[in-house]
């Protein structure tokens, strides 16, 4: 397989993981230690995580399909 196809598949998998795993789980794994209250992710964190998931998945699909 070409490098571009493999990179596209990895990007697509990362994007789908961002979309399928709850934002609370991502926040607990990556950001909870930074806050003392630990009340949960902000609304903007959730929106940015979803938008990046869509962007990564889309870029991965385009990258993988453009080189077949």
C-alpha cells in the first residue's frame, strides 16, 4: 500500500474515534488534571472536538481515495 493510503486510513480512524467516543471521556483522559473542580468540558471543547473529528475523517477519506 502507498503511504498516502495508510495515512488516510489513520486520519479517518482518528476522526471516527473523535466522533464515536464521548467528549467527556476525551476530556477526562486529556484535560481533567488541569482543572481543580473537574466539572466537565466546556461547550466549546465539545464543538471543537466534533468539528475536528469530521475534518480528520473527511481528510482521511479524501487522501485514501485520491491515490487509488
